[in-house]
């Protein structure tokens, strides 16, 4: 058995700036309504954080040789909060048991979703800290609530990183550079022989996931494509289901003096009612995310320079079941002038890791996000959507991480 882990701690600071957004209907009745309000407002935070260069963790793993090329193994890995010790050891990162051989590996338990891997592998910052790419920040986020969007009842996956109750299969490692894995995760919800026995607000499907990732790595080149579907919401009596469909492709090429990486992703959140009366006025707000990022890592002496640029664009849409409500004059105005395009955001991040040894490093990262048309992404610990509210709209977010990481 092997004991392993990472202890990563640092100082982080985040600042979110919101811009005053005036309402023409308010100004029409009161031209002085915004006279005493500041043009912008900031919300900031500074403190100790963990896992900014590599996630802090504690783990145990082991392998037993069963003979004949077969092996059994286990992996138990828990997140830790080394700043305030608020996390109990619960193996929430990975908890699996496996059987492997010439056929590949069968793995059962809690593990990474195949669709998450491209977000992490092809990100210079590994989806940790302020430099985490925008695709990951957006795909694992709650719905937008900006006032210029119609509705706020849609979302992507609240956890697009891991799946519990999963069965996974990994291809053998001797396929000339080809690799891949597939996963199915059970929803573990009860079903009833006669559906009318289903309890009120009965959730019979959420939690189910299936997906796969396949790639090719040979020499300096690595490229992989992934797809997956997650049922995130279900209600038997309303006949409602919401499914998030994720597609992404990533690649890297190592030139020696620097390594280039990139990813493109498309994520769709589709909510759907069935058996709805034509006289029921029901609306579902769906959304689509398109995003990409490019980056590099460049070794410099005992250190590594990291940099990335990315963009995400959101496309919310409303689907009506039955009678659609009549829009008001203000709705028409907002559609014509308030929402000047789809919500989008751009991010740039730069960092440096200085290796003091093979296991210990000092690091620093700074990132900047510019939000447009109601997008509200933040670089870090100030939760997305946690801005100065009221008459203010999210505008920019900037932050940094400075710390030390030790692996054992």
C-alpha cells in the first residue's frame, strides 16, 4: 500500500467590478434616479487558500498481483483543507476498486468523468486556481441570473468533474498510442411498477451519466475527443427531465522549448416536458455554451512559465409548452436594447512555478476576466454571481494566487 498526497497553500486575492446599468424606463419617469449612484462598484476578498497549483489531497492506493497477468487494485483519495482543517477525510476525490489485465481495466466507484479530462489535461493550469480555464468555470456553474436574460431555471452540471456509483472501462496501454475509457454512472433512484405510485415531486432519473473519451498520444502529440450526457433534473409527475450534453476536443504539441495546448467545447442544457396540456403555460429556459482556450507551458531553468487565453459564449433560449405569455413593452425594449448580444467572457492568465525540488515548488498566477452582455464569471473564490447587485452589472474580475506546494 502507498500513502500519497499534496499539501498546497497560498495567499489569494480577488476583486470583482460591476458597472452601473441604467434602466431607460426609470430614467423616463425620473431623470435624476441614478444621480447619486457611483458609476462602478467593487467587491474584493483576500485570504489564505489551498490547492491553487495542485489540489490538496490525501490518498491511499495499492495493487495485488493475482497471477496470469491479472491484478486487483484500490484507490482512496480525499480532499483536504490545510488552511482551516474544515474537510473530513471522506475520499470524495476518488474511491475505486479495479481489476486489470491484458484486456484493460474495469474500475468501479467514484471517479473522474471522461468529459472532464480534456478540460484538465489540456489546461496549462490544470483547472485549479485563478488560472482555471473558462470552459471549466462555465460548465460546472449555476445558471446565469443577470437581469437581461429571460428566466434563470437552467444550468449546466453542478459537478462536471466526477461521478459516483460508476462503472468504467479503460483500454489496454499497449495499443500503439491509442487510449480511451468509457463510463456509466447509475442514478440509483427508485422506480415503481405503476408510475402513479411515484411520490409527489418524484425524481426518478437525475444522477445518471454516461460518456467516453478516446485519444492518441505519440511523441510530442496528444489529441483526444470526449462526449457525455448527465441527467441533472427529473420530475415524474411534471414529465420533466433536464439533460446536459457535453462535447469537447483537446490537443497538445510539445516543441521542447514550449508546449502548446488547446481545447474546444460545446455544452448544451436541455430541459423538456412531456404530456403537457396545450392550455398549460409552461416555459423552459435552455442554454448552450461554446468555448475554447489556448495556452502554453515553457520550461525556464528550474521553473515553468504558464499562460492561457480563453473565451466562452452562452446562448440562452426559452421553449414554451402550451400558451406563451404575452411580452410587455419593457420586455420588447430589453430584447431590442438591453441584451446587446449573447453573454460572453474572455480570460487571460499568466503564471510561474519554480521547482525547489522534485516535490516542492513555489508558484504565482494572475488572471483577468472581462464579462459582456450579462455574463458574470469570476477568477476565483468570490463565487460566480457574487457581485455588487441592484442596478449594477458584472464587468471585470481580477485575482492572483501566491503559494507553495509540497507533494509526498
